[in-house]
C-alpha cells in the first residue's frame, strides 16, 4: 500500500487530505465530542474544553464532530467556539438521529441553533437511522446551501456491508466508521470502496474505546516507530489509521488539552509504510 497522493504533507505543517467531492483540504486529525463535551455550563467544566479547542486550532486542526445523541455536546461546542471567535476556522459536522422527515428537520434545526451556525459543513445520518428518509432532506438542504456535505455513519463492523451496499447505489460525500488496529474489518471492502467511489472517510473509535491502550500497557514504543515520528502510543494508533490512504480524517475525542496536543501531533510528519503497518498489527492488533 502506497501513501495516497491525496496527502498534502509539508515540513512543520499539519498534514491534510482532500475531500474527493470538491478537492477541499482538511487536517487529518480532528476532534470527536461524544461524552467528552457533554458537560454542564460551569466554568470549571467548560474551561478544559475551551483549551482543547484552542489547541486544535493552534496546531492547524479544524474538524469537530458532534451529534444530538451526545447530550449537551453540540451546545457546548457551539458556545465555546463562538466565545473563542473560531467559528470561521472550524469544519463542523453533526448528525440527524431520529425517524421521520419532520422530526429530522426539527432536530437538524436545533443543531444549527445549538452550534450557532447558519450553515454547517457536514450533516450525517447517525447510525443509518431512517437514512432513506433523511437523505432526501439532506439533498434539499445541500441544494439550499444550508449544508456543504452529506454523510452516513456507523460505529460497528456489523454495519459495514450495509454501508457498502448503500455506497454502491447512493452518492454521498462522507462516511464515518470505526477502524483501528484491533478492528480492521473496514479494510476488507468498505475503505477500498469509499476510495473507489470518491467518498471521504472520518474514523471514529480510533482507540477502540480504550482497549488499544490496555493492549499496550507495560510495553515500550518500538524503536522503529521513530522512523515515522511517533512519540506516544496515541500517535502510534492514530498514524496506523492515517496510513490507510482511504482515510481522510480521524476524530479522537478528549476533554484534556494535553491529550488533544498528543493526538494532533499524529497529523505531522511521515506515516508508516506497508511493512511497518504489518509490524504494528503483529505488535498490538
């Protein structure tokens, strides 16, 4: 596997990949908000998240992913990004997660309000919930200029065949799926198909809900990982994902600024080659 020609890599600059539908470039590491941004309004709860956002932006990142399923996450992300005056620097994605056309429209309008946006970068159908209904609404919203991209999401291997079947028939701009060193089912069909169809790919659960850190506990980073600029296990796991040329951006969630800094450092420098990927799987996968 050779590195994708879509990877835009410059010394000291964050690596970016192109969204196939338009050629727009986005940084390869972003931020998920599941659980981590579902906090109360007190300064003590929101201040670490404010620093997480500052870190993301200061290093050249832009993608933030949320959902109405995530409690207060949309509202917190919208409030903090507005307070920080960084809305114009962000690529905001969220989801519709309900059944029925009118319920979907109502929920998406709430997301615009919580995120304090008149236009959203990416609206996704969460876990394929009533996708055949919502995709028609999303196409209308895209035509009206309210959203820029349309996507589909899921978080389990069992949904990959269903997603692939949809991609064969429907035109979407993004999919968001699970993929990591311990969960590599997406490599079999879905990731190659997304690349063939010109669909951008966001990756959720890059650490396998923490299981990868458990696998690495007590182990030292291999010396050869320095060849692709690896300084931590988090970067090791993220760089494995990013070395698949079908992946556009990975969105690890965190509420800790130091973890955000560690994660986004995976977006700099070289990525593992095919031999190194195989060694990573043998070591941890």
